[in-house]
C-alpha cells in the first residue's frame, strides 16, 4: 500500500486541520497550530518541501548492472535503508481523535520494525506518552529512539532512565521544541539548553545521545563539544520559528562542520526516495520522515507504515541505479546537477 492509497483511506478520519493531502507539501495545513501546520506565516514547511524539489540529480547509466544496496547501520542496528520514522508527541491535538497517542505509537513502532527500520517516539505534556512509548520499544528489543523535550534536568533524568531500561538504540532531545506554542509556561518547564547543560545531561546518559534542532554550523559544533553522538538538522517542520531557511539549504555547511564519526540526520519536507537520495548527496547519513507516516497510520495502521516505507526504499533504489550508486556510501555530491548551488 503506497502513500497515496493510505492517504485516501485516511480522509475523513483526520482533522479538522490535516487534510491527508495527496502530496504532503505544507500547503493544505498552512499555519494550522494546533494541527500539523507551520508557525506564523506557515511558509517554512512549504519551503522545506520545495527546496528538495529544486535539486536535480545527474543520471548516469554507463555502469555494470547492479541492484542497489540501501542497507544502513545505525548505532549497531542494521536498517533496510537510512530512513526512519520521525517523532510525534500528540496526534490527538494535531491530527484528530480517531487514534490515541498510545495506539499511534503501537502502530508506528511495530510497523517500522516489520518494515526493516525503526521509529523515533515523541514526548508530550502528558508523561504517560513517553512511558508507553518506552514500553513499546522495550517489547521490540529496544528498536527505536526515545526523544524527550528539553524539560528541567530532574524530568530529563527520569525520562532517560526509562529509555535506558527499555534498551533503546539511542536517545534524543529536540531542543528546538522549546519554541512550540503549547510548551510555553508549562509545568515542568521546557526551554533552551546551554552547551554546558547539554554536556552535563549527555555525560550522565549511558546511551548514544542525539541533539535534534540544529540549523547552523555553530550549533552543530556546540552539540558535538557537548558530547552528542549525532545531530538532526531540523527546523521542526517550521513549527517553532517562522522565517527559518529550509533544511536542504543549510545541510551541506552543517554536515561539513562536524567530525565523520558524528551521525548527521535531516528532516523537513522529505517525501520520496528521490528526496532521500538528495539529502544523502548533500551530506546526511540518514533521514527522518514525519507527517506522511502519520497519515499512513490513520489510513491503514501498521500496514500503512510498511507500505510507505517500502515505497521510499523502492524509489531510492531506482535513483541509485539510475545515477550509478551501488551502495549508500557511493552517493556523493557529484551526483547532483552541477548547476545546483547553495
């Protein structure tokens, strides 16, 4: 079941803000918060998607026939492709009441593992969301990444302990979520983290720690100095600050600013295997895809997750074979059209 088929089934089960659009380009939900839209003008999510579409690839079929190998190792866990399901913290608030957050996590975590990848689970104002997500991941032998908000230190420590007990592949903090409107003034407090505060948190964490919400080389360097094992180039889908550049535009300089042993991921508007190829050619090691997976769960549950992931992998393989990249490691900047400049 591809994305279009799942989206068709989802219509009528989502909303009122998400329209389960045939192309998830940010236009149908522009400015809708609550909802899946972007903050303020709503243009950042639209720009994220458009930026990937502006990048052309170089077709080169002058090579021996091969079947592209998309496999990827992520902190010791072998994945079918460098594509993972991005975290969501409150589907009822933003996508509709047909699913509880716990039911959504059940589908997304199991579906991802069955498909050959892993899901990143979200965090929310309700602490039960994180606990249930960790229970899901523990039942799947830790196959996933538990993401927590930038809460006060005592709350973060509690959540990291739950993730460690679940044996998750890695943990992450979406530091940029401090800008989410519904986290303003909440108890416990959630806010920005200094380099020193991050370093103290990471030093106490026994698992690989990933910092999400990096949009400049200097921020990436701070995360690395704090001890991050990975970073996610992300503007939170435009949901935390209006007027930020698309992630595709800033990815190359950020990827070039960190050591090779730091895993670089990117999200924001990636919708196809071609987009995944573009991201890898610009320096990402792997990608996260969010909104379309939510639609597939509302439309077809676990099967929707598997179907859309398979679609992305098939599309990625096709581009690799048409551009001469036998493995993920073979994808390079030279496979993008030379007229492309950032």
